């Protein structure tokens, strides 16, 4: 038989999702795949129950229901200060995963180059390759996960057409400072490049850090393509409601790609989610307070256990250093940890272009009792690791 696609020949399955399956197999506390074990806001689920009876149940407009786009535009403008046209600048997608893929297909041609900061969420490299483009990796150096300006400019000099920016960052929890964003913006303008942002954790930021929308910087509203979703802000990761916000000529092209990828997002879920998009500021204050509590509980426990980690500035992930256990194969170590310690984690090598095998990613978007159980199990990590061998 003829060969299958060469561009997908080197792909593996998602390591993150694989670790969920492994966690389930061993009954481990799943701190690998980033989803909460607490309920969405009651007002949103109540509206979903109504919608289940009343509808809509048929196709919405391909690029998103009118009331959803209007509510999203109002929310985005409120927090970013940048005006958004719900008719011309928004495309509602099936999760931010589709949003990123649609943006890549709309922006790049085969052979174009795309800058990706490393560590990175695993989809970015795959999306770039699926679009036929070539990734250029620029290191974010731990533990501060800062970039070298010269290295970044050298990447732009190679003719990069776009840069992917995850802010706050998955997996390392970095919140890019205003100064860092100005550097990125200035280089994007200088070298006439697009910036595709992943801002799904925009409201999960810890004091004193603040989230700055790149599109609000001078010269960036016309070249920033925002990819995001409602998954993290409203604890509805399974609803798969994402979106793209971009200048009209870019959004118009993304609409066409989206139409042939998925047709449209789920109509009843958009209807229910409108309630969440209209929440007052108090909801977002409470969201930050809630996640700050979970972060403090979990990293406080890690500190008590004597584990080495980088405290996140945003998102809900912690990168833990396991080099003290002599780890050379972090994939095998995470599988061992799920089986023998009972806690699921993601091997850091799945996020880095560089040879990094001494970090694992844990997440803390869980109820207190789940986090305490995970910490209780991790208490035995050092003792059990004495018998661990790669």
C-alpha cells in the first residue's frame, strides 16, 4: 500500500493525555492533564439545564452564535481595553486547540517559519508541522524562564512569519512582564511578523504579577491573533468552547478555515456560556483568590516535603526538579511514579526542545482533599525513589 502522510510520521500521541490514561490504570491522583475536579459556576450549569429543554439544538452561525460573540467582545474589551468587533473580529471554535490550528493554517504557507518558546505546550510544534511550516525554538531558561533578546532577534532574522506566545505559560507558569512583551512586540513590528497568542490562563495570575494583553501594545492590534477558550476561566474544559480574535482581514481567512475544519461550535453550550461571559468583576477576583489558595496549599506541601520546584506566576502548573532521584528517562519515571507513588505527572521532556529530563509537571486545579491526598502520597516519593532505577 502507498505510504501515509510523511508530515505525521514522527508524531506520537499526546504525552499529557497518555499520562491521564496511565493514572487511571493505576488509580493515581491525576495531576497530569490540567482539568479541575470541582464544578463550573452554578449559574452556567443552570442555564445549560434550561437550554437542554429549550434549545437551540441545531447549527449556530458557523463562526459563532450572535449573542455569544457579542458577550465575548464586551468581556474582552473590558479587560484588555482594546475594542473588538463581534461581527468581523471573532471566530468561535471547538476549543483553543482548533483555534490555534485554524490560525496556523490561515497565516502560514508550507515552508514558512514559526518561532516557539521552549518549554511549550505540546500542540504548538505539532500544529506548526501540520500546517507545513518549520518551527524555530527559542529557549526560556529555567528557573526564571526568561529569554535572551539576541536569541529571539536571531530567530526573527531567519524570516519567521509568526511567533506563538503562551501567556501565562503552560507548562512553566511564567507571566511575561510588560517589558518582555514590549521586546516581543517591537521585534514583531520590526520584522513584520504575526504573534499568535494562547491566553487561556489570562485570569489565573498571582500577585504581584499582572496579565498584559499583547494586542493592547502599540502596533500590535493588527498583527496579534488571540487564541483562547472558556475552559479554564469557567472550569468547563469538556465543553470545548474556544475562539480567535483578530483583525478583520485575518479573522475573515480564519472563518473559512474553521468552516471546513469543524463547521461550528456546539450551539447549546454557547447559549449556556453567555451567562458566564456576563459575570461581574467579582467573579474574576474570586477566581484568582481560589487559585491562589490552591497554589499556596500545594506548593506549601511540596516545600514541606523538601522537593525542589519553580513557583508559578500564573496558570496552575508546577515544574518539579527530580534530578535528585537520578532520573535520566523522565517518561519512565512518571510512569513509575503513577504506579508506585500513586500520583500522575507529565514528563518535562514533552515540553522542551532542549534535552531536559529532570523536570516533571504537576497541576493543582483540584479540591483541597484531592491535593492533600496527592501530597500524602508524595510523602513517600523520596523513600520509594531509593529503589528506582532508569
